[in-house]
């Protein structure tokens, strides 16, 4: 799996549109509003004791951080279906694994980013990034493959890929 494939964020069209709308709103409405509040607070005088000024500056910093995050996410976004064989673990796929090969101890998760889910809040599975220890271990694996990875605690964990599917 190439580095560029790992950094891809798979999004549904709905999720992409939602994130693009949020970015547009922050740039066209949010920025001017915060800038106006900062300017108004500056006119009040002493900035060292001006709570409105400091609150507006804090909001501006958070907003600019979110704008950078959205721009990066949308730049790396791939809209549509994941690539690769249907039984291969790639970003954007639902993966079911068995811990230590025990089919009674399983987990199903999305390999990718929570943003791929759009507004669907009814999902009951975890999301792991391809950069996480588990995500990196299963990336490129196929159904039936056994892989090992080191948990954050340092413990080595073995999992078997049971199923790979699309959202």
C-alpha cells in the first residue's frame, strides 16, 4: 500500500458536500463576523482587560484551525467507493476481525475517517485510521489473513481478518 493511498480519506458524496458547505460558511460568514467582533473590541480601549477581545481572538484561532483541518481533509478526499479487491482491506472498507482467531471475540470497524459516515449517526462500529496500530496491521490484508500488531500498551495482538465489505 503506498503512502498516498494511506493518506486518502474516503468520503461519501454527502459527507464531502457537508464538509465543503462547512468550510464555505466558515470562510464567508464566520471569518468576517469574528473579524468585526475583534475590531469592535479593539475600539473599546485597553485590550489587556477586554474579555470580549480575548474571547473573539480565541474563537478566531479555533475557527482558523478548523478551516485548515477541513482544507486538508477535502484535499485528501476521494469521493466514491474504495479501490482494491473486494476481499482486501483498504481505506473506506468495513472490516470484521477475530482476536487471536477466536470467532466469538470479534470486532467490526471502518478503516478510514469518521467523516466518511456523513450524517449517519445510527452506526454501531468503531473507526480506525490506516495510521493506527490496528489499521496499519490490517491494511492490505485479505480475508483469512492473520496479522499481528503492537497495542499502545506494548502487548502484541494477533487478529484474523474474517470479512471485508463496503459501507
